[in-house]
């Protein structure tokens, strides 16, 4: 039985981005984001290079075309999560001011949590896969105006 349109929650974010080299993880996380009405649109990239290229193309875009959240995996080929974060820091302030980065990884290394806390754009560290409780906690973190505060709600 297909749920009625009325049963679908109103999305809290216009656009979010998934960056993970696993297309299966992207598929699962996208479905969770859609199921719980976290975002109206989910852009999924299996290569960090392609995600960075997309972000660069947004330099003259309207605010509602820029993702508000990027869910970023750390362990990827070519450009890993840390290299993405370093390159992201070089983007224009116009783009960066709209985006909060959530580390979404299978890493259980405490050093990764500590390293990620050094990036001002990273708001929290979550373990895969996304679950409703983490989306709720993330929403609470962001709506409380704690955009600059790092929290490891998934650690």
C-alpha cells in the first residue's frame, strides 16, 4: 500500500548532499532522508571530486539551490573525506556559509572524531547508516542555532 501524499512529512531542508563511494549506502541513506521528510531533494555523489565540481558550479546560484547539509564519508578512493574538507575550505564564503557538514562513516576510530572537530564546517560525526534518531538529533542541533558547535551525536 502506497502512503498518501498527506502522510509524507514536510521536508525540513530543501537540498542535502550525500558523498559516499558506496552507491548502496547512498541509496539507503537517501531513502531514509526521504522517508522521514528530512529534505526535499537529495543529491548523491559516489566521487568527492564530482561533488566539489557541483559545489563550484553553485557560486552564482540562489541560496535555495545550495545544499544546507552534506553527509560526508571519510574513507573513499581518489579524494577521501579529509581531502574533501580541505578543498571545501577553499570554496567561496558565499557557498560555505550555507552548508553544514555531517561526517557519516563506518569508522570507529576516535582519532577521526577528534580530527573532524577541527573543521568549523563539520557539525557532527555519525555512524552509518542514518537512522531517524540521528536525523532528529541533527535537526535539534541545527535549529538551536548551534551551527558552529561540534557535537559527536552519533559517536
